[in-house]
C-alpha cells in the first residue's frame, strides 16, 4: 500500500466503526461502508479516529478493524488513528497496523500538555517511539484535546521531524493558521500536507486558504469530494453552491453529544451500515431528532435536484 507523504491530497473520510445492535463489531458493515465511501469518491480512509469510537475498542478489535478495512480497500490508502495515553500503546498498535499495510498513523496530543516545550517534546517522543519510517499525521483538534498548538510550534515540529508529513487541521477558528503555514512554506520551510476536519463546516474557505483536502466524516462524502475538486479547478463559486446544498445537515451534525448519532443514523439510512448503534456509552437519536434529520434530508434532496 502506498504511504502518505507531504504532498498527499484529496478526501480521506473519517470512517465510523459499525456495530450490531448489541454492540459487537459488524464485519459485514465494515465491508459495505468501505465500498460506500469509495463509491462516493473518497481517495482514502482514516479509521479509529475520535468519531470512530476508538477508545471503546480493545487493542485486538482495533487490529481487526484495520485488517478488514485495508483488505477491502484494495490498495487505497488507509490511515489509522493510534492516539493513546501512553507511548507504549501507540507504538504497539502502530507496529501492528503498519505491518498490515496502513498508509500512516494519526496521533493527537494528550490533554495534559500545557506548554510549547511539552508539545514539542511529546511529538519528538512519538517519532522516536514509532521510527522515522512511519508517516505521521499530527491531529490539531484543540476543541477536544484542549491542547493549543501555535503555528510557530507546528513549524518547529515539522522542521524537526520529516516523518510528520500531514496536519489534520481542526482548530476553530483556524483559517488563519492555514494561511500562516502556507506562507512559511513559501519562505522556505518544507511542505506539509493539510487535510481539514470539523465535519467539513469550513471546507470551502479552507480550500481557498491552501488546504489539500478534507479528512472528516460527514455522511455525504460526495459533498466533500465535489467541493475539493471544484476548488482545485478554481471554481470557488460553484464549490460554494454545492456546499450550501448540504449546509443545514452539516450544521445539525455539529451539535456536541449527538453528532455521531446523527452521522450513523444517516449512514444507516443510506445503506452504508446496517445499524446506527454506538457502543456504550453512547445513545441514538430520539423521535424528535429523527424527524428533524429526515426533514433536513428531504430539503437537501430538493436543493440537490437543481444540480442534476
């Protein structure tokens, strides 16, 4: 399998982890989901992320999901989230998934990091633990991790470690961070791939600021594919038109606490997975929320009809 690098572009969908109604891994739905994402135009997948319920899996289950996803991906790149409280666990899972053919691993900073020096030291230790031959995605998601990483600190880390080839950009507000990173590259710092998250809520603007694509899990990945493609073609107004058609559902999915339930409900409705179940703790949508989502989908379909 091809490894990710500092020039990697496109849409890497953050995959959900499918479970049966009783909380067991649903292997059939893993296959169906992988096919669904690629059928909608994804360039690759990222599994075991924060919206993939990774902390609810055992180490053996994480390896099982990775093996199944890579096998079904038929050579397309799969990035695996390996974040954990300790470096030993990160190192063990990384070795296992890279041996299975992963394209790279994603590591978020632990929430106890408070100073720039601590952040810099942490990623130095990560690279020392994994080895310089493993491509790493640095996940910058302060809304969840509570770790604030400045562009200066990111630049220091990127310059120090060539194996950190990609930034998963999820700062909010964070558009200026993309601009500053690209300006630093124009002045001579090495290039780093930037793929953006936050369910794509700022994707058109992120692309105009210089992002290389999306790494998030909105249940209509074709929206992200269209926005990235049109942006790369310089058709920014058309990209916004496509984005606007999906915006109400993107907005609804941003609600803290129920965002994953919304995403899984829609994916199940679209046939990508058999069940919208989350592994406990984690609840589904109530009747009122389901009715709201159904209304948003119906209205979205009406808007999309104008593009057909």
